[in-house]
C-alpha cells in the first residue's frame, strides 16, 4: 500500500510541527512546509531522527512563485497529494493587540494576506494534486475566536473577552472558505474541514494557552485522517466552556 503524502504549511514549529509529527506516526509521509529554509530543514531533520518520513518544502503562503514551486516539486516527487493542512497563520504582524476601533488597516491586510488569501492561493495550487489522490483531505486550521456562535454565547469564555478585529474576522473568513470549498467539492471524495486547536500555548500567543502544542494538533490530525463516511464542511475541535473545568472535550463548533 502506497503511503499517503501530507503537506503542512507553517510546520517548522508549534501546532504545525506537532501535526507533522502525529501524521508521521500514522505512517504518512510529511512535507514540512516553512518559509525559512534553515528552520524548515531543522524541523524535518528532527522528525526524521524520530523515525518519520519527513522532507522540507520551502513555501511562503504570501508568495505566489513559492507556492507554484512547491506544487511543482510535489508533483515531480510524488505525483499527488493526499492531505493538505493549511496551518500557517498570524494573529498580528505589529504584535499590537487593539480594539476594533483602533485596528491598523496595514496590520489587518497583512493578517488577511497570510490567513485568508494565502489559504486560497495554496489550496488552489494544490487542488490538482489533491484530485489525483483516492480520497484527499483538506484541513484549514481555524480558531474558536472566529466562531460567531462562540463569540456571542454565554456558555463560551470568549464572550467575555476583549474584542479585536483582524484575527477573529480572518478566521471567520477561513470558516466560510471551508464551507465553500466543501460545497464545490461535494461530488468528489475530497473532504474539507476547519480545525479548532483550542487555546494552545505556542509562540503564536506568547505561550499563554492552557493546551499543549500536541493537544492543539489533535483536531487537525483527526480531520486529516477521516474515514470515507466522515463529515465535510464543518468546524471541529476543542470545546471551551464556562461550565465545569472548562474542558468540553472535542466536537463540532458553531460557525
């Protein structure tokens, strides 16, 4: 049986690296996508030392030429792609968290360039390869902060948190893109879903989360390895609640 091939963007650290590690543990060939060659090669080397079949792929989701080169390389090396995990993302470029009324449009455009436009660019470039796989999976790493239902529900801790514009709205856009790609591909064996890692401690949030990177990767890995009768077009992952200890396990989140 031929091993499945997975591309994970932003995979040189954090949730992306853990996603690559966990997929490799399921005998998947993992392509460690990263902008920086040195960091990407080092991440792939570490995974190989752990026994993974891992290779580095240089890809910057904001650079069309980089995306095209990555797609061409995957085509020449493997001829198809079984799993695409759109993991690369950013909460802010300026590292300044402000209320919506104080949002920098420059920062917002930069976040959208990575989280939204980059996702579309990578997905569209990889779709021909995904269509060649027997039953490909696309996982868009989203966030509960992009869930309008969670942001406005009294049972969600998010409802009491300070509002911001760029990151939550970009992840809401990711959710809609997930639904639209799933709709377009509904007559194929390709499944498209959005993953919620939960509040995970990584460099992304200065390690303020209460979930580990390994836990944060679990929703992406689950959706990347769905069986043929699995869902498509949903937001699924960690459930954070105001009830009990706050851990609601895993399940479907509202858009």
